[in-house]
């Protein structure tokens, strides 16, 4: 005569469900924290072609002269015109330069954007040091407003000792602006829609 299987504990499915909820919440929290942490790591180390940031100032000039090209892009959902004032410059390592980007809001409303940036070739990112940049913060433009934004940077003379940089004569600094949705404006319009007319 066969024994009937023991009834399953009711606590086990509840424990599995609780573990899944906690695990999902932890993964969600990490996903929000990972982008700023990764960006800070890249900015500090130049990893992945991300320019380093430095407020201490440039070292003494080096020997090599390189060409730096400037690239500007705007995501489709942001109605801005964005372009560098000059397409390229030549500079000596350790020499601090300031270049300007022209930007204009082509729409009839206030819009916000945030720039993502990169340096190519990728190994140059560790030696491309930005002292000041519009890309460090969210930018906001009024209807048809136009501005000029500076980027202050230098090329670290340490690149002259880097084997992977020996054949590099040209570096490209590339920016892409992405739209930032204005949550305050969205809430205001939602409230206006929700209010009864009267």
C-alpha cells in the first residue's frame, strides 16, 4: 500500500514570493544607481573614452601637438540646433583651450536637455581632461533662445608616454544632447486636465 505524499507547507510559496519581491526591488534600485556611479567612475578614470574632469588646472605644456575635432548631435525629440563654433583646433599637450558651442531652441516652448559625451579613439579619454563644461549639468532654453556654451579642456602630457597613443594624431570630442522631460510641467498640465470646467 502506497503512502500519500505529505501536504506541502504553505509557508514555502510565501517565502519564495517574498524573496522574489525583495530581489526585484534590489535590482530596480541598482539599475537607478548604476548609471550615475558608472558615469562618475568614467569621468574620474577616462574609462571607455569618457573625458576626465579636473578642477586643479593643467600641468606644464608637453611636446606633442595634436588635432582635436568637435562633433555635435541632437536627439530627434529635442528641437535644438547645436554646433561647435570651430570644427577643429590644434594644441600642444598641457595647453588649456576654450572652445564654444552654439545652441538654439527652435521651438515655441521651454525645453531641457542633458549632454552625453565621448572621446575617440577610446584610449584618448584618459588623457582628455575637461576643466569646465556645459555637459556637467542639465541645460534649459526658453522659446527660441540662443546661447554659446564653453568647454575648457587640455590634453594631459602623460599621453606622450603612453604606447597606445603614439600613433594618434587626432582626437574627436563628441556630444549628443538628449531631451529631459519636465515633470513639473507635466504635473501642471495633468492637474489642469483633471480640474472640472466651471
